[in-house]
């Protein structure tokens, strides 16, 4: 039996730009909602031209195509009275509106949450800022690398002798988008119970603080003592040897937590000592042995004894693996090859062949449909 996706029939207005807000709208679209993206006339979402790489498709960045697939586009200028009024009318038909303006900007433009919810009390408005709505950081650019720097996450990465290391992904944007979706879905459930809308708010900083809740909890309950990163193959400042990523003769091998007395005979090493107090010395001995053989050699030895380990794969190796193929995580839109949603509902993973829209591609039809 074929069932409708869970958000089928809901209308989402995506007023956001770049990555965090549009990624939230994308997730709602993958769950079945119709998503109308509102863009600036002639210019569109800044993500169209702020390149992720030197690769573009039809004049727009691959990032834009990945994060806006399956959406419709209408161009509205909020500084024009008629367009602003059209946006508010459109919001009266919507279930969810997604915004990621800097604090106060949407209100100054007359399209903030209060205005939209006054026009539609059942509306759920989701907003993402950089660092919250007030305070000394509120007006700073809500940009992923800057949020990583301020959050402490960047400081925590790398070996003890390294400087701060950024995560090589837009992790603050993506996490904030996921957090917002979680709150929006909860608000929609409540609306189904009592009929009221909601304002759901998060920020890049809040998402990254939550991302670190495990280690921050340890820090807060340890007298404020800072963790000591391992000097050798660090992977987690609060975990002892052998936890880390080690060079082999032809690649890299990740070793997770395990009793050292289980690992020692397989490596032919004396690994006596405290996993924390003697961490660097123990890991140095492990590193010296691991580098002597290939990754496949070590995988054969270690997995046969249920040692938690994995090779470090690059993208071609991941994409070529049978495990990846079985997940069915890729899809072809009419513009790009990209990923599919990372969840299945009733055994089915969503797929949408529609690519990202051109600026105002659906504007005329949307204006007619909603009498804008």
C-alpha cells in the first residue's frame, strides 16, 4: 500500500537565504510539504552566486542546487508595499514560514514573525540567527566558520600541539537547520492539538553548543577543568588510548574505545599504563606499530577479534562501497545528482526529481493561485 508522505498538504514559505534556513525548508519538503521559496527580484538567494566551489550549473552554485531542490520560487521585494502585502497574504495560506534574517531586519521590513502570525494565528514561524536576538554578538555575521570559532568547537579539534581546526563542513548551518525542523515539527503537533501557531527560534551558536553537550557537561561538572587533547592522533579530548586515527602504510585506520589488554596482543605490544595519564606514550607506541602494515592487513587482524576499527574512506571509496549502495542515498534531479533524505518512513526513502528553481520561475502561477 502506498501512503502519502507525512507532511503532504502542508505549505512552507522559505524566506531564508544561503544554507541554514533553506536546509530546514528542504527537510520539510522531503517530508512531503510544498515549499515556496521567496527571493529578491533579479538577484535571488545569495547562495546562487556565493560559490561552494568553482563548479556551477546553469549559473548557480552546486550548493544552491543541493539545498533548494524541489522548491518553487517567487520573487518579492519587501521594500515595495505591494510585494510586502503579497508576502503577508501568502503567509495566511501557509502552515510554516522559515526565516534567517539578522536580528531585527525582518521586523524593520514589515515581514517579521509578529506581523505574519497576526495575519495567520495558526502559522508556525521558524527563525535562525547567528548568535541569538540580543547581546554583544547579535549583530555579528551569522556565518558557519565564525560560529565554529566562537562556540569552542574549533578549539577542541586537532592534536595538543595544533592550533584551532575547523570542521571541514558547514556544520553550524546544517545542525541549526535540523534543530529548527525538530522545533517546527513539535509546534505542528501542538497546533494539531490546540490549533495555535508558534514562534520557533534557534541560532548557529545554540546548535553548536548543543552539539557539544556531552563534553560541556563533563567540563561543567569537573570544576571547570579544560580537557587535555592528546598529542598523538587526537580524536576526542575526553577519551583515553587507543581512541584516535592512525596512519597505516597505505592510508589511515580509526580505532575506537576498547580495553588495552585486548588490543596489546594483537599488535604485539606492551600497552601497560593508564589510558588517560599515559595516553600520549601509549598512542605513540600504537602509531609506531600501525604504520608498519596496510589498512586492509590491520582490518583483517582486528575485526576478527571484534576490535572496533574502521578504515578512513575518501568519497570515491565510500561511493564505491556495497554498504553505501544498499542505502539508496543518491538521486537524480532534472539538474544534478545529489543525496536523498537520511531517513525512511514505512520502509520508503523520499525522492524528488525536481531540481532547484530559477528566480521567480513559479511567480506568475503562485500569484494567480493565491490571488497575490
